[in-house]
């Protein structure tokens, strides 16, 4: 199991710092050769995908990377730089 926080940051046009934070959990799926990930928003108003869970081919690493790409690709998260913390508080 991998637990991580994904922090998205950028500077707004007026110079204000903006951020969004998500908690990501990834693990092996019940089916061999697949991984599951869950996305939990930690910031109020952070955009979310239609489903907060993903199942992908591979394992827990692939599931975590897929969750990161889904969150980064959401409308409203464009232009944010992503930082992953593998030792969340």
C-alpha cells in the first residue's frame, strides 16, 4: 500500500499563491496484474473526477501514477505544478 499527498500549486494573475491538496491511496487489486487507487480531496472546493477510485493494469505504483494524472488533468487544475509527498503527515 502506498499513501501519498499530492499538492498542486500556482500563482494567480494577481500574485496570490493558490494550492490544492489531495490524499492518494494505492494498493494491489484483487485481480492479479491490476492496481487500485483512491483520491480524497483535502482542500475545500478541489475538483474531483466522476469516480474517486481507479483500477488500472500494473500494480500499486501504476495506480498511484494514474491517480496523479487524473487529478492534474481535471478542469480547474490546469497550470498547477504538482508535488508528491510519500511521507504524508
